[in-house]
C-alpha cells in the first residue's frame, strides 16, 4: 500500500497571514482574547519559537510572546480552504479519509494521476495546494497510516518525508510510546511504569506480556511499534449513522460520570441529526473498558428519532446491560443509525420542516406579545 498523510502548516494562522499582509513574518496567535480565558487554537511558526502552542491559554501565550498579534478565528475561511484541498485530493484518488479540516490520509496505491511513485504524487499535491490556496502543506509518505502521519510532522513546515517500508521499524524505534496510535496520556504513563519508553521497547516485547497489561490492544500496539499497521484508509461514505464519543483522560469507575457523558453525547448527536436532517431508529451505546475491551449495546425504536431526550433515555437504559460502574471505563459513545431508506427522503424532510416551523412559529409569537 502507498499512503500519503497531508497536513496543512499552522493552518488557521497561515490563512490569516495569507489574507492580511501585515501579519506575514510575525508571531500570530489565533484564539481568544489574551485578557480573558481564551485558548490558543494555533499560532504561526514565528510564535512557536517563543514556546507558544495550541491549547495553551492566551494569557500564557501573551506572557511568552508579548509582541504576538492575537487574531480571532474565522471558521468560514478555514472551511473554504478545507473544501479546496479536499477537491485537490479527489483529483488524485477517491480513497480520501479526512481527519480534520486540515488533514487527511490518501491511499494512492492506484491513483488518477497514474503516477507509480507515491513521492511524485505527494509533490504534485503539495504544489497544487500552494498554487490554488497560496498555503503550504507537509506530507508524509509510507506504506502505513501510522508512519505516514508521523512522517508528515518531522519536516514541518513545508516538508516532505518519505519512509520506505524497509525503514519503517527503524524510523519508529526511537520515538516515545505516546506517538503511537491509541496511546493517550493514561496508557503512556502505564507503559512507562512497566518500563516501555520507546516504540523499540514495545517492538521487542512479548505480545503475551503486552496483552496481560493492556488487554487486546497490547498485541496490536506491539505490531504498530514494528511498523505493521493493519488500518486501511477508509473514505467517507454517505452517512449511515451519526455518533459522538469521548476518550477519557483518566479511566472512570463512577457511573454518574458515565451517565452525564451519555446525556452530553445524546444532545450532540441530536443536534447533528437535526443539522443533516436525518433521524434513525437504532440507538447504540458504546463503552470501552480500561483494558480496551469494547462493547456495544443497541435498541431499535418503532419510529426514527432525532430527539435528545429519547436518545439519552435509551442510551442510559442500555448502560444497565454493561459492566460500567464495576469496571473502569475509558470511552463512552452514543450513536444513532437505521436511517429510513434514502429512496424515501421527502417524508423525512417534511417531518423536519414541520418540526422546525413549529419552533419558529412559537418564537415569533413570543416576540410579538
Ligand atoms: N486546532 C484547534 N485547537 C487545537 C488544535 C488545533 O483549534 N488544540 C485547529 C487550529 C489548527 C488546526 O486545527 O490550525 C489544525 O491543527 P494542527 O494540529 O494540524 O495544527 P496546525 O495546522 O495549526 O499546525 P501544524 O503546522 O503543526 O500542523
Ligand atoms: Mg496542521
């Protein structure tokens, strides 16, 4: 397989610098107000030299770099660029898996450019992005998702890194375990306690020992560390379901916390369904225990729903058929599937419009009284 991971450089900040020449070559922080409790979304490479980075408070960013120019995000322009790069990817292959607005995997084993070398495809994509958006992207090329993604990061900004399959394991070897897919802060500190610091430590570990410590994820992690990543690039398809989930930063035993997360996810899903004008009959609760064992529990309704209360009531009831509360939980997800047949979309649209009109009408009545 030939996989390319593309990631735009300092994405929001680069768009801001492109659109305002006064910001070019300067430390730019995109995020909230430095005097309030805003957080840094991203910053230009000029600001990174001062130690500013994503997710730190804007107050901290200001302390590190008082000369920085603070800019509010304008999502509309970022979404527009995201569509442009998506369009470029689709001229290369239909095997495109976007990870966020500025990042995607492409499987270019077969490609519409008929280029045999993935490196050449990556060169083509980077220059098309620059020509059409005026922005730079970094690319990683390899035979697996894991290596391609890490590779795209090492010569940022405006970098291209190719790791042939024969070099994948050696490339990963010195990296801290945290860089491997699926290893969050909690797993990383557990691995550290067990004496596994780098990918090389995991690569040479006995898979049975890893299974003892991490459950089913253990042996997979050993494979990943050897550069053997079974994950395929999975392109987006018309939605068959809608879901929302969180991986917790600490494993949770408290059932009340899980119930609250279920409510949050139910409202997210309901909001999402309303936006895409869909409703589904099947509600699924997904729970991943601390050892990575994952269970799903589903129930189907007589009629499709997009109602937050209904979704959360059913998902809460489904929690009773899991071991949450007895076993620690690291991921909670709620999804809705079983959308009515796409050959009957009109009825659904009518149902939604009826619902929305009702809301609109009552708001208007209140406004007039
Ligand atoms: N983003 C955000 N909050 C975060 C991280 C990122 O809002 N905690 C937004 C802003 C980024 C965009 O997502 O511009 C893309 O995220 P990346 O992690 O790819 O970061 P950048 O593209 O900004 O920088 P890099 O050059 O490191 O990819
Ligand atoms: Mg980026």
